[in-house]
C-alpha cells in the first residue's frame, strides 16, 4: 500500500538526493525541482534563531517552486546546523 494516493508525484522543492531517496523509499513518487534561490541572502535577512532560518528557507523554496507549477503538492524543506543559537555554514 502506498502512502501517496494522488496521480501526480509529490513535488520536492529541493536538490537533496537524500530527501528524494527517503520519499521514494516510502513509496512516494517524487518530482524534484530545485528553487535556485540565494540562500545566503535569505539567511542574512531572517531575524531569529536557526529554526527560523530553516523554516524561512523551506517556505521560500516551496513558494518559488509552487509559483512555477501549475498543479500538485509542493514540499519545501531545509536544515541548519546549530549549537544553541549559533549557526554554522
């Protein structure tokens, strides 16, 4: 039984091979479409901690790819490495 029921593949707003592999291993067909954003510029504009940065990047990736897609479900995701409130790039 598949976790994904719609006839369209899930649109992953990411270039991550690991994220794509995880979804495919769960039986979810994936169409990966990178957003091509200036992530460093977005990071610098975020007021808040590492979680806020990751959330903002994920949201912007999803919005950018969704604007170029005529249908389907778009998922944006991002991660950040931090120790407390200190982010590492």
